[in-house]
C-alpha cells in the first residue's frame, strides 16, 4: 500500500512539475522551478533521499520509478528552457535591431588651430598678389641663418637672438624664417614673389608674450626696379584685407641687418580704434611686422646682382596677427592643447 501510494505521489509530482514548466513565463521563473524540484532541497531530491528508509525488497522498484520521473522532469525542463531561450533571443533581437539605412551619429567637428588658420589667411591674401609659399628647414646652419643675411659672428645684432644650437657643430634651430630668403634666391630667378611660413625657436623665458617656439611668415619680392613704395602699397592692401579698410597704417624707421632702409609697419589699434588703450600702450598704434629693402650684401649672398635687382622683405609673427584678430592676450594658450580655448575657433 505504501509502495503504491509512493508511486501515485511521484506521478502527481511529475505532472505538477510538467505543468509548472509549461506555465513558466521566462527563464528566471524556470530557473526557480528547477531549484524547487531538482535542487538540493527540491521535492524530487527529498524523495530520493527517502529511498534508503524503505525495505530492501522495495528499493529497486521505487528507484526505477523515481529515475523515470526525474528523467521526464529533466527532459521537460530542457525542452522548455530551449523554447524560452529562443523567445528571449528573438525579443532581444527585435528590441536591439539596427536599421542600417539610418544615418549614423555625426562625430564632433573639429576646427583649424588659430595659428594654422591665421597662417593660411596670410598666405591667401598674399597669394592674390602672386606670392607662392615655400618651406625651409627648421634646423639651419649658422652660415644661412646669420652670415649670409649680413650678420657675421661678431655682429652686435646676434645679441637680439637667444639661439638654440644642436649637437652638430655649426647647426642650430632657426631663429627666424629669414634664411629662407637665401634658399629661394638660389633656387629661383627673378622675378621672385615668395612667402616663407614656418616655426622658429629661441631660448626665451616663457610668459604671456614670449615662447621658446613661435611661428613667422617671411615675405620676399625681388625684381628690377622694385621700390619702397611697392612695399608700402602691398602692406597697405594686406592690412586692409586682414583688419578692415577703415584701419590707418604707417611706416616708422626701424633696424634689421638684412634690410636697408628698414621700417616698422603699424596698424591703427584694433582694440581702441586709435584713441589709445593699454593694448597699444596708449599710442593708438600696433606694430604688426618689420620690413625693408633687401640689403645689397644679402642680394649678393643669394647670387643676384644688386645693381640690376632690387627687392623688399617683410616678416611677421603669426601669433601676433592671430592675437589681434581674435583678441587673445596670452601666447601660451596656443600650445597648451586646451579644448576650451581651441573650440572657440
């Protein structure tokens, strides 16, 4: 009697388990049923542990029934798990489907660095007058950087540059872009209209107005009959294009070893409009570049006859022009790679 009742109880357990598995809504619920029936304290496990208390002659029969019930429950569990797993996967695929025809996310747009942008604008303006960009090496020899530009070793003008020398005798990091004049004169024949942008280096104490590396643009024009008036007219047009036609300009006497006569070119203060403010030292003027007629010695160094050819040169700091265009008051911002600064341009 007890054996028959045990068999009926096991059969009811199997039917209840199969019904519960069929009704499980998801894998989490099915996992809970797995533990409830087949876990260490599950209903079927409890029955298996009770077989040892039965009489020896009844154990084989009960064991066979229990194993059959367990096999049926495990098979039903595997089948239901496969069904629910497939449904969960299909649901996930449906919710995570990607429309490949939908436009992708646009990456954030960058912008040109203000130094690069200003240098390109300078090249664009002078390009309208026939000037062509040339590149020169950043590591120069002393001969080209100084001596061929009328700056011999004992010349007092050398004190104007805190030169950085490299570990090769006679070579240095160029202190200005002016040695490009010599290279262009040896590479080209007049008429020459050359623009020489590039990086320069000097041993400076870094502050708001000084850096150990900075950018310059050198301009050179050589032809027969070139005059200081041509230089003035060209620079006036450049200032008008860069800062506006309402800005006044002026020439002042200056000094550079490689030009004679030499001038400083000033533009009416872009901050105060010529009234006078701290930005222009209350003069109403801002110096944007130095210029002058190419010295005859420099023409000879470039392989040209100063009796036949005349020319002028000018040089400007790109940071200086950028400061005036964008109201930047500290050169250190340009090389710090701070996106809060760079994203403004």
